């Protein structure tokens, strides 16, 4: 493919609008069409970026690849439609709000030999990239993803939020699936869809003895995105919002301070330079375009999609329930 790949964007909601900006701003691809059933919203985004608008996907002979950023409940049907036309696909997370449908989409991609990538965006966060590059022998991971309430999200926090940090925990421990999954859900907000959890607390155990605790909430009063990786002799802390990393290392513990009034502890603090300052959505797009161009391993990317989805599905199977108060 000598010319820039032509991209179709499906969906112009909050994430779709962000994808449109990044796609249109890339010098490696061309946003040529926007598919959105809401004509006013679809035409507005299409005209803003000099693209065509259509109410549905339709025939894909005019594009080389597709980005799906529609509401999660429509992912399965849209993904099947795209893959059956043999077009490389970047689909927002989760692939589908259920493991069976997600597995079906991934299997169809493999069967047809069509590249598939899931928008697990935090993989491209500069703080995450830097933290993962520093890890040697992790023993415990703590990940927190709390947000104020967002009524537009129809699914619970497990598929919407938890899947991100489960994916990060799995990557910290070398990509292995957890051997043990336990979870607790809470249902608290009066306007949430019935059965959609507002809080999910999860503990993951790994074959090497590693442990991860992952917390997701959509009833927080402030936005929190943190990843803490504990090793026996140091701690790596990443703030995914500020996109910075701090390393802590305890080096001494004297019996008392010189004045005899208390104990003295000493910790060395290091602040490493970030690997990249690139916007995560743009870095994710670059990786997708590398896959489309055959410069990155499509099979490896496909195989890295389902581990976090399988864990979320197990959380639903293993969870205990906390009733609303």
C-alpha cells in the first residue's frame, strides 16, 4: 500500500470525536468517511474533517481500514460486518460487553486473517510505558480507576473501566492469565441501569505468586488513575492522569532520631524521564497503522486482546454482591 490508508470511523460520540481528531491529524492515514446513524452528529464531524458521512457502514470498498468507536452494545454486529469484508479493525474496548461475543469477534478475525486491535488505550500512556520498562520482579500491583458519575455509560464499570487496569496488571506480570480471580460488586447510584455495577473490587493471583488488586468506580468525586508496582526492594508508582512516574526505595531504618524523640526512616526517591510524551490515542493509532502496513505482528496483537476480557468475565462469575444503601 503506497498511498495513505483510507480510514472509516464508526461512531461520533465522546470517544469517536477524539478518534476523528487524531485520525484527521495523522500524516499516515486519511479519514475519508464517518458512519453515524444520527445525521446531525455524523455530518458535523465529517464536515469538520473534510470527510464523507454515511448513516451506516455499508460497502467498504472505499476504505482500507476501520475504527469502531460506537456504543459498546453495538460492537458485535459492527465488528462482524467489518471483518466479513476483510478490513483491518481497531475497535474500542471492550470488544463486546461479554466474553462469548468477544471471543467470536476475535475468532472471526483469526479465521479470515484480518488484523484486529482493541483500544486498550492505557497501554500507550507514557507513564505506563515508562513504568513497565523499569519492572524487574513484580510481586504486587495496585491499580485504581475512579471517576465521577457518567450517565451516558450504560454498562457497568467492569467492562467500561476495570478492563483497562486488569490488562495493565496482566502486562506487569508478563502477559500471563491470572490463576485466581475474585471480585466484589457494588450497586449504589439511583440512576444506573438495573444490573450495572457502580463499583468493582478485584483481586488477581498469578502462577508466579504475584498478586494484583484492581479497583474501579464511577461514583468517585474526583478522577483517579493510578498504577503502583511493588517489588521486594522498591516501589514504582505511575500517575496515569499526570503521566509521571516516581520510584521509591527504602534504604535505612535507624532506631531513633538524633534527639531521641522518634524513629528515623530514609527513602530514596527517583523521578525517571518518560519514554515518550506522545498522546496515547495518537500512539495507539500509529501502532494500528503499523499492523495495517505489515510492520507489526497482527497475530501477537490479536492474542493480547482476550486475557483482560476473560478476567472481567470471571469477575462476574466469582463476584459477591454489595447491595445499594
